[in-house]
């Protein structure tokens, strides 16, 4: 466990809110890159993946560095973009994910909290805007909070300190290439 003194020393005492959004590739990858960089400095990271239940490469990688990075998934075992409209099970899983992330954030054990695909969960009305604003409001000052996914709400963008909009210019998926293990998933 990390003491809050160690958290403040490692992070300079101030944590910020990042939003990685847009229709381009790289939002989750950017968040994971930050987690990897933080691990190099001895920081602890908790990642809640919303609407994801498949075995992605980051799940396997996190298992290799589990003393620094913890990932939990809160989604079905099918890709969210082809499984149809979310149902009550999806809503329950998203709410469970937000509760788990809140507990992790307030536990004192983590320096960084990543809510991966949270904007998509919000877009599909699994999480309300108020749920997200309430989560942001209780963020301890020394915690870095990263929210990823397409469709970031304007209220969340306004609450953030750093916003990156990933814009797709060209993608090989348009040629029918499926997601490749180790590169896209």
C-alpha cells in the first residue's frame, strides 16, 4: 500500500483530469502508455474497462506487472460495437465498474485511475452525466484521473484539465482488415 505522503511526493501533490476522446484509434493506447510510464516511476494504476469483456492484450500485459497495474473489466464477452443496444445487464455492469473505480480511487492504494471507454458507456446511457460529474467531484487532489472513449460529453470536457481529441484520418479497418492481436486488441 502507498501512503498519501508517498503519493504526493511521487506526483508533485497535484493530480489532473485527462479526457481522451474522438473517432480515431489510440485512446485506450494513450491511457495505457501513461500507466506504463507511471509504472516506471513506481506509481500504482487502477484501470476499469467499461463495455469490454474480451481478452485484450492489455489484460495479459497487466497480469505480468500486476504489482503496479490492476485492470478489471465491466462488460460482456462480445465487442460492444457489434453486440447491439445495451440492456439492463450492461447497465448493471457499468454501475458496478463505476463503484469499483470509486472504491479504488478512494482506497489510497492508487495514484492513477483510468476509466477506459467510460464515454461510450455514458453515450449508451449506462452511466449518467451526473454519475461522472459526481465521480470527478470526489477525486482526491493527488489522484490522476483519465477518462477514455468516443463521444465525451461537453460537461466532462469542461471539467477536464487536459483533453485530446483523436481524429481518424485513415484506418486499415476501412479495407476490411480485422483487429489484430497485439496491435489492435
